[in-house]
C-alpha cells in the first residue's frame, strides 16, 4: 500500500476534495501551492518532488472554463495544460515517483460517438470543434502515460470525468461548469425579480453530471489500482436534459416566472453521457450521489456564499 500522495491543483474545486478523500483513506497528502511547486517550471517541480518523495501523484491541476474561455483562449488552454503534463511526467520519471493518476475529461472523446460514450471509442474520431484545444490537451496525458511507462516504468491509471458540479465551483460564466453557470444565472434573475428566463435551444439535449466529492472519491480509490492505461469513465451513466436541469434549478431557487426556449439558437450535441459499466466493475462499491441530492447541497452552499462565490474568477 502506498503512503504518500501528491495532489496537483490541491486548492482548486476538484483538488481540495481529492485531498480530503485521500486523507480519509489514511494517506499522507502533499498539496503544495504554486509558490512551493510551479507546474510550469520543470526545475521547481523536480525540486519539490525530490525533497518530499511522493510515491503517487494525482494530476488534478488544469486550466479550464466554459464555452467563453474555449472560444477566447484555445491556445492558452492547450499550452497551459500541455506544459503542465509534459513537465509533470518528466519530473515524476526522473525523481522516483512510482505512479501517476491522470484526471481526464469527457471533452477528449470523439464528437461523433453515438449513444453512451464507451472507453472502447476513445480513439475513434476527431474532437468536437468547440473543445478541441482543451480536449486534446487532456488526451495528451494518456500518450504521456504510455510513453513514460514504456521507457521508465512509470505506472498509471487514467480516469475520465464527466461534467462536475458542487461547492466551491467557479460560478462566473467565463470559467464555469454547466450547472454552476445555470445556478448563478437563475439566482441573479430571481434577485432582479424577473418574470421569465430565456434559454438557448429547445432544452432537449442530455448531459451527465457528477458531484465533485464523488469524482474525488473515485480518484482517491484509484491510488491502489494496478497499472492499467485503459481509460475508466467516472460518471453516473444517467442523462439529464437541459430542460430538466433548468426546471430543477428554478424550483430549488423558488423562481416562479416562466421558462422560455429560444429555438433559433443551437442545441449542441443531442446526448453526452458516459458508459460507466467499466467503472462499476473496477469500483464495485462506488455509488455516486443522485443528482437532486448533490444539486441541493450545491445550491445551499452557493446561496450562503453567493458574494464570495460570484467574485471568484
């Protein structure tokens, strides 16, 4: 059994929960700030790893955002994430780390996968054009894992996460996940006393959401998995339509106005849901929270911390 785990991005939305889950499992957890370990600086990274000797790294750090940032900063998304990955694997392989757990993304799947996205389809086509830069920067991780295992024996696992939501997310639209963006938008409209909210499309597209604490738990559990670079989808396997999501958020925020749909706007991909059959075999005792339950926890936290949550960028 491993004893010491390094979590990159350990103060972030997902990272802070990974730290908690690893501590709950009894690991000594390293969670350095960028002033202690700069992922963009190979020498800083190597110095920290040599001085602290982690056996396993969970690579949670990422530069990410919503549609706004994907449109405005594709080069930054690709560069920042790729540089962090390249530096991390080089440093890990040269400084005695035994294993790296990669935090992957459903954005790395091909755009044209029909039905639920299975790990067997991971290499079956091109990215969706809207997430090409981010998706490719995440997919680089599995290429790095294969290369560094072959040459240096660096072990690993690759977990692919569906859409996250939960406390401490970024709620500003530019960098927010889907659920957080909708929560903020509806909350703002309630404060204004609006009598209607207009949403894009017809509300029919289905998306999948997993509570951040559950995703973190799966990542912590993966520390003890045997080396295996076939990806593992981490999600619920349950699709929720955008219309259902809007109605649930509206109900929980006591919005009594009308929900309207602008069908002149695009719907996007009809269904993006992960096939989680492999996850259930690898983690047989892992059961994610029901969406309504996780959403209630997120809404309660957001409403109590709205001012500080809205200020985070």
